[in-house]
């Protein structure tokens, strides 16, 4: 089996965090699970963005974004329905 540097796993986990963490709090918790007291340790040590990914991110910034709150529209519909029921 080939040798892997111990930080290779941490780098992989940090990259995964960039994809799955939706909030700063989630990323902070992930960072703490890596054993980092400061979230900046995670960013500075493992936070480089590949050039092709960097371009994709920058291009995506100009696109119209949907609500980032999952279920926000459904929640609004339920609230509106309940308000209509109260008015009747």
C-alpha cells in the first residue's frame, strides 16, 4: 500500500467541508472536529481553491440565486393559509 501523508486525509476532509457546510457555524463545527481551535487554521492550511473551481465560482456569482432557505416557500404558504383561516 502506498504511503499517504497524514495531512492528506485532513485536506480531503476540509475540501469536503467546503462542499457540504451551508453556514459558517457548520464549517466552524467541522473545523473543530479536525482539531482546530480557530476556523482560520482550517482555511489557511487547507482552504486553497483549485483554479478551475475558482473560475466556476466567480462565474456563478452573477447568476440569480434561489432562496437559500430550504422550504422557505412552503413555510410561507403554510403561514399564509393559517392567516386566511384566522380571518374567516
